[in-house]
C-alpha cells in the first residue's frame, strides 16, 4: 500500500545521489547546452543532497494524466533502466523545461539526479539553479567540472528557484513533491512549473486546513501526559486555529512554533520534535497552502470531553477562559481525574 507520508527522518538520512547531471540554460540561446558528464566532489554531492532534503518537504501533487506528462514518461524511463537512459533522458527533461518557459528566464543550470532511499526505492530529483555564484563550472567540450560551491543553500536561497521530487513507482501516495521560490500570489507553484510537470495539488486548501486542525487535536490527545500540565489539549488546537486565521500561507515550521507554547525549554524541544514527526507521518509537514478560513467554524472550535460516568463537558476556545480545569493526568492519590468548573450560575436545561 502506498505511503501517505512525506519522507521520514530515517528515509532522509538514507538518501543517496546515485546519478547526477546538469545541462546549461542560457536565456538567449534557443536550446540548452548539453553535457555528457559532471565531476562532483564529496562536498559538492553533500551540497546537492541538502537541496534534495529541502525539496522533500514540498507541497504534494499528483500527475493529471500519466500518459500526457512528458516529465512522468521521462522519469519512468530513467527508473526502468538508469544505466541506459539516465543521461539521454536528462537532456529531454531540460529541453522540455526550457521550452515551457515563455517569459524571460535567468541563466543557470537544470539538474537531474537519481536518488535512492534505503538503497532500494528510487526517486527523480529535478532542480533549477540560477547563476548566482553558488557554483562555478569549467567546460571542456561536453564535460564539466564544478570548481567551487561558494555558499550553502541556507546562506543563499535566492539561487534555488524550482525543485521537484518525483515518484513513478507508487511507493508514496503522492507523485510529486514540489517547491517554487516565486509561485505568484496565492499559488503553491507557478503556472509555468505546473504546466511543465502537468500536475495538480493532491489535496485542496480546504481539505488541508481541516486535516491540519484535526492532526493537531489528535496529536495533543495522544500526547496529553507529556504536555504542559497547566495546558488542556484544546489549547494546542486553539493555537493552530489562531495561526490559520492569521497567516496568508501555511509554513509548518512557523505553525509548530506557534502551537508549542511552553516555558519548559526541554519539554518544548521534545514536543516540537514529536509534533513535526507526527505531521510528517500524516503527510502534512512541508506542504504550503493558503488556509481556507471558511472551514474554521464554531464546530471546529468546539471541545468535548466525556467522563467514564457519561458526563459530557462542552466548551469553545481555551478551557481556562471559561473556568474549566481538566488535568492531563489522573491524581496520584486516588487515580481519578479531578475536574474543576467554576461558574456564577447553573441553568437546568433538561
């Protein structure tokens, strides 16, 4: 059964670049300059491996139709026989990428790489890198040697324009993880990049918004004994709703920073790590989308707890704001949860 999640930490750690080539794109030239070979040092391989790991947290897409996507067919050809097809097919991918770009394009290189996961599953990594002195290369005929990588990805992200990781093996439920530095207002990737890949978002912003709130709620309940004892699990759900109501595009790193509000630095670090791993397993972490605020309704904000005796407690917002205290763990003396509700009045409803 295909995996729902993005790449796990263990899969990222096992990622290895098996084959690598780039071809040079010059905006004023009709066709790319094709290379037959690129020599990389171990340090340079590590540099590009880091770019792969960054892309592994991109937005999830599916191909519109495998039969009409040149990218899918070319990637499938590489996976079927890497030794025979990798270099020739990388030229087709580069030419297709350049032909889809109808406006001015910065000079740079288009990289195709074959990346193995756990020495077994193979993925295709595509990357457009602009000429910004992140690298220098020397050409000798159709062979290139990278002379120097002057900055790491973290130090100069401006050179990284478009990245995609492609799975044509059905190992994952998604087909493509993609990142675009300049997608346009309210978009996850540019129209040009979308048309090149022939993809659509795997899930709508409405579904992603709903699933994000649901995931935070489930994580908080599952980990309630590890949470700040002064915070009821609903506090974490309330903070994610607040984040979604006030951000223009979801950034899961910032979301986690907002959700985990804890004065204990050790516990805070552990909770942030736990939540990140949970969101990765849910296939949410790393996705970028414009939150759909229409689904952040009163029912989403409602919290319901039911005791073993069948008593229901319902409220909206933060439990402390409505004078409810529900501990995350049972009392050590009697093994019971001591729930406190303070109110000015009690009405008989039924």
